[in-house]
């Protein structure tokens, strides 16, 4: 395709863009005839980058934000920013943030620069809120007039649940006997003592553990230690 108006012995292209990439030849003509030059190839390297993606982290944990880039016609350089402020020494394709806190929440951008152009992508980092709860009434068989406290804490991998009562402490003997079926520990021998046995069965079916400890003269604490899993993976069988 002939370029309109381009009849000089040189061709200049201003503001080169990928649309200008291609093969170029020149036809030289005089009274004796014409000849076509060899092909000159013009390439316009552009940077293509994907990522980072929006990410949520846990307090005290860590996250990694990454971009995957190609093109650019040579070595690529990277600069990460939080908002518009460059992050010192954050010049790799991935940015790792550790010991997360509320101060880390925000928008992070990475500018990828090649020999001819650059591209900037961004992602939002948010922080998961740990689950905590305290209050009476968590267990129905508490001693009348006393307090029952439920404590829940979650990390990136585990969930810890504690139930503490004020019923004077555990009976003397092996604490593990509390979890044996048909072995009631209450003085009046009411019930068939399956509650704690079933509790241990359910917790262990979900790769956790349950145990008890005595708080001398006050009461006892039952602790459930469970992996933090999506609801779809929990087992009740």
C-alpha cells in the first residue's frame, strides 16, 4: 500500500504506535525505470501486563501481589506504589507485605516499563476482621446464677473456641473420662453422658481437637481447635 505524500528519499513517522508496525519498501524511479528496495521491518514493542488482583489478608499475616508482564522490547522494570506514593525497593514483579495491619489497607499499583512504553495496573488490599465474641448463656447446662463465657478467635488457618463455666471445677480423676460415652460425671447421674462424646466425634471428623482443663475452685474450660475451612468442605459423617 502506497503512503500518500511520502515521495522523499526518507520516511519519518511521528508518534509511533503499534499501528505503524509492519514491512516497508521504497520504489525508486528514474528515466531508466524503477526498482524496489529490500524490505525493512518496523516493530513497535509494547508492554502487556496482567495483575495484580484484589486481595484480602488477615491481621498479622502476609499477602503477595504479583503482575505477569511480557513484551516491551527488552528488560522490563517495575515500580510498586501505595496510592501514588512509591514503595522503597519495591521493584520486582511481586510485592510481599508481611505482619499486616490496618495501615496496609489501600490501593496498590505497579508500573511496568519497557523500552518504548509502560502500563500501570492496580489492586485493592483489604483486611479480614478477626472474629471474637464474649458473653454468657453459650451452654444450656450451666450452674444456676453463674456466668458462662464464650471466646472465639480466628487466624488464617485455625479457629479456636473456648467455653468457660463457673461450676467449681472438674471432678477429680482423668479428664479424658469426660469424653467417654455412658460415663456420667455429674453427681446426680442424670443423662447418658453422650454430649461430650458426640462433640469430640464431630470435631475430630473435621480434623480438629477438643479438650478440657480445670480452673481450680472456679470452673473449667473446654477448648475446640479447628482448621479454618470453607463451609462446603465440612463433614458431619
